[in-house]
């Protein structure tokens, strides 16, 4: 994965935060971020719903999503996101490539924030 990324953190309590993110290590269960005010912080997965990687240049072509299954994820707040992912319930999270990638290239979904998931094999 690339070095640092501009992201939008979506918390389980409903608030959002823009930040710069160091590469994600799903095994650690914590994100290393730099907030907009320049402060470094560690954010535990237990507080997060998902991390959105916005498309910074909408004029660039969208890269093809990696191989995976078509999935539908539902969160506790009722939000539903559909896309392509290699989902593994044993991991702490996974990257989802949304069906509509006009706004977000990909989304890192925290498994423990999911209420339900439907996986369709391709």
C-alpha cells in the first residue's frame, strides 16, 4: 500500500474526521493518523466504522477493483455499502471497492462494526 493517504475516518458514534493515514496494518487493530491540526494520534479499530479513501482527482480513470466477491455490508447506523472485496471474517478488517467509485477509491471496513454482511461468490 502507498505511504500516507488522505482519508475520512467514520466513527461508530457518527462523527467524521479528515486525516492523513499511515499504512493500515489490520493485525494491530489501531490506525496511526495525523490530524488536520498536525497532531499525531492512534485510533483503535473499536472506535471506527470505516476509513474512506476519497478520489482526489476525479478526472483520473478509476483503476479496476482487485478480484473478489460482490458483497453488501450493513452497519449499525443502517448505512449499506455494496462493492467488491476479499472478505475474511477472521481478520480485523478488509478493503471494499464500492460499486460507485466516483467519490471513494476504496473503503477499509472494520469487521467488528458490521451488523450484517452478504457475500455473493463471483
